[in-house]
């Protein structure tokens, strides 16, 4: 209510949507397309995660991703974009007042009521300087889709045991306190990580490492599910394949669009993205076969997604051969991390978010420090040395890990004090679809796709007998 009423008092200037002459229409068209593709990834993630859980939790798991498109979109418009990309404050956060309610976000890259792109103008925003060939509004929308999918990735770690209302509160707080500062430090012209010559092409640090580390903290905080997972089967493997396909397709916008132009870097990122995904899929399935496992649809889908994660930090800056090597090595590491029995004994990361997204993003950033140096050094004679470039990436990964883990754990704790995060044992037994949403997935009764769900009376009788 407060947001909707406030919107009545925030307007834009009369000429705010007149396209400046220095915008390139090819770039505008491509970035609109890329933005659509990135948004499509979140429903794709819903299917990807939803198919992996048991049938009684399919709807709740899918909704946890899908609902973020609403909450984060509103948050981003009100002040989230300003926190991430507003004029710099201390190299770690932006000024939320710069773009409050998108009041200064139109087709001109400006702050205040000045329309146009006059180089050197005191009213030209710092982020506007970096996006002069596309409208600021389009850049803001593109970045919004990144902000949407990042907290969605975390949900896989605490699937099947989190209260929906508590999750919503945590997700909003995490976007404000963790995602926005990391996005500012990494992608704002005055950001701390950029000042250290640390580069993240499309979200290896901001999206995948951050969400994976937060997932690790969530799995530790919430504890293991009450029911044994040894005999649990995915509710719908075709959903997993569909989700992986949508993610693969959407990733072309995710990586290709991160050049912010229809240029050679976008084409390179497009090519490397597909090559890495294909390499990782083949590697995952082949490595499973070497270990004595049957080639599975789940393995193929997970492998492809790991390859997409692996190439994200450096997609536009490496060669095709390097993308194959990066995907191959990281896929082997992630496969072994998922298969490591000790990991599952320590904590219940339900859908292996940290061993895939977290570890993939971290290792991808390490390889960025190794292979991307030549791209930046070729036109910068006074560039720092390759060794400094590499170790700065390692240093930033350490900072990100500590900050994200500690703050995420504190946010879980704080949220739990306001709204209990962990559902009751009864709610977990009957499934979150029924206990949290009053809905049921069609395959839950007698189809053989997953275990049937007991009624409340049957559950209570079972407790009495025990």
C-alpha cells in the first residue's frame, strides 16, 4: 500500500522517453531480447528444481522460484536498482535515492531532471556513463532479471522444509543486504572489486558464488530433513530436462547480453556458452559411466547447467578452446563434490546448490583470473601484472565468501526470530504443497512417480503407534 501510494507522487519529465540520438538501435533490440531470455531462466529454474524434489513438494519448490519475479521486481523498481547502481557510496553501495521508484530511469542515462547524454554533465549518472548506447531503463531491466534469479537459486538448498512466509522475508532481506552490495562492488564503475581489476563477466561472483554460499549457510542453519532421503525419488525427471533446456536457452541472453551491445564480445560469449554447456554435459555423463553409474537424464541436465555456470564469469573474454577446458575441469570438480558422501552427511543441501552453482562460480572466477588477463591487458599498457590480476581474484573470492556466508547466516537467524523458518514435522511429513499452499501435484496419488502422501489422520495414527 505504501509503495503504491508513493508511486502517485513520483513522476518523470515530459521528454523522459525521447530516445537520444547516440543510442544504437541494434544494441537496443538485442538487449530487449536478452532481457526476455534472462527472465525466462527463472521459470526454467522452477521446473529444474521442481522436478528434483518429491511429489508432495513440487508446487512449493516451483513457487519459491516463481514468486521472486514479483517481489524482487517491485523491490528493484523502488530502491534496489539505486542500491546496486546508484552513484557510489564508499565503493560498496549505491545511493538508493538516485533511482527511487525509477523516477530517473528512462531512455536517457541521467540523474535528476536533465534529459540527454552530455559527456561531463554533472547530472550524468555514474552508471549512465557506462551504458551510453542503450537506454538506462533497459539496462535497469536487464539487471533486474539477474537480481530475480539469484535468490531463486538459493531455494534448492533448503527445499522441502522451509516455511513460505519466512522464505519471502529472508529473500527480500538477502537481496537488499547481500545481492545489491555485491552487484555494486562488481559491476559499478566505482565499485570496490572493479578498482582491484577483478572482473565478473555475467555473474560468477554476484550470482552463482553468492547464491551457492548462501545456500551452504541455509543448509547448515535449517538442518536436515526429518525423513530419510535414501529412497526418495525425483517427482518428474522430464520437468528437470525441460528446466535445463530453458536455462540453456535463457543463458544465451544471460551471457550474450552482458556485453550490453550487439558486438563481437556478445557473439564470443554466445559461442562459449553453448560450447561449455555441451562439454559439461558430455563430461558429466561420461564421468558417471566411468564410475560405474548408468547414463541418466538427471546427470545430463545437471552437467549442462554446471557448464553454463562455469563459463559465466569469463564467457566473453576467453577462446573457445579455453571454454572447453574450463567446462571440463570444473565439471569434474563439481561431479566429485556432489558424489562426496561426507558432504551429504554433514548437511542436507537438498539439490546440491553449493557443489554445483557455488563451487562452479568460485572455480569459474579462479579461471577468469588465469585466462582473462590478456583481454584486458592488450589495450592497457599500465595494467597490473598477471600475478596481481590472479591473486586479486582470489582475494575477492575470500571476501565474498566470508561476507556472504556470515551475513546470510545472520539473516537466516534474524528471519527465524520474526517468522519461524523451519516447518513443523507434521507439515514436512504431509508435504509443503498441502501444508503451505493447500494444493497438490497431480502425480501424488497412485501414479508410481513418487510416494503417496498420507492423510492427517494416518499421520497421527502412525505417531500413536510409534
